[in-house]
């Protein structure tokens, strides 16, 4: 019997549940084998920027990161048009998620309920996978090191948890339930300001990005990947 399988249920893909959660590229690969919809969550700051752009009528072209300068959420104007948005985490995972054949949505704290509703509608009776991107050791706002190992992070746990909490009508895996519980029991704005990623951004003059990212359910945008562009569903 193949490792991770028992009685036809795939343990690593969290088989048997119609709401699942796993981290990073490995999570995309596992969940993408069975889930109809994958929701990429990269709160600081890819998903927040995507929400702001698509919520204002624009579109985003997610690009794999090669040490590029990343447009900041606070810089998104009222008529953003088409924004090329590189990211070592969220944008890269969008491309990998699209390769699974799943419908790809991008979620954050700002649009958690809207994205959850869109995912529920699009998936129907098939499973939904929530993928917190996490950060990468050695890659940050001032450093362009090669891709490092995954660093699970507070902001993406809470963003994924907000979406999982909004999908409470689905049978959730332990991973999804834990994220939802963490979200419900946390002062989200305070946690974002105090976590490593939030402190890093604030120390580098991007505190406004953290404030924008910490706003919960202020947006009705549900960004969906159509071809190579993200647009409001």
C-alpha cells in the first residue's frame, strides 16, 4: 500500500473532508489532486494587494519572484488598471495551483467571507483547499536570497483561518479547524502588528500595509485566476 493511503483515503491530501488546509507549494501539490478550488493566502502582502487592485476594478498578473521589487498595498491607487505583481510566495503558488487543474482564488483577511462564498459556489459538492503560503527563510523585504525553507507565519494562519471559519458549514479537516479556531480567538489587527512579518514591514516604513492587511471583511472582491490574470469573480 502506498504511504499515506489507507482504505482509499489519502492522509496527506486530507481525504474524506470537503474543507482542507495545508501550507505552501507542497500543500498545493497534495490538495490540488482532489480539490476543485484552491485558495491561496499570502496576507503580507500579495493577497492584500490583489484584493485592493481587483476590488477597485483592476487586474493582477501574478509573476514568479526573481528578486523583483514588489508593489506595496498602500501604493494601490483608485484606478489601478493592470498590475504586474511578483511574489516569492503568493504569486508563485498561483502558477503552481493553476497547474493542478483546480479553480484558483486569492484570499486574505480583507475578503475572507467573499472568497469563502465564491469557493463554496464554485466547488459545489467537491472539496475546497485553503493554502496559506507562509514565508521563506532568507527572503524578506531587504534580501533577495535564493528560495529558502518554509516559515509558517502568523498572518497567513489567521487569513486562512478566517476563510475556514466562513466555510463552517463544510466538513473540515483538523488542520482547517485549528486555523479557524486560532482566527476566532485572536485579536487579528494586534497580531499582525506584533508578528515577525508585521514588525519587519513596519520597521522598513510599510506600517500602512500592515494596517490595510489587518482589516477583516471590508471587501467583497473574490479574485479568481482566469488565464494568467487575477480579476474579481
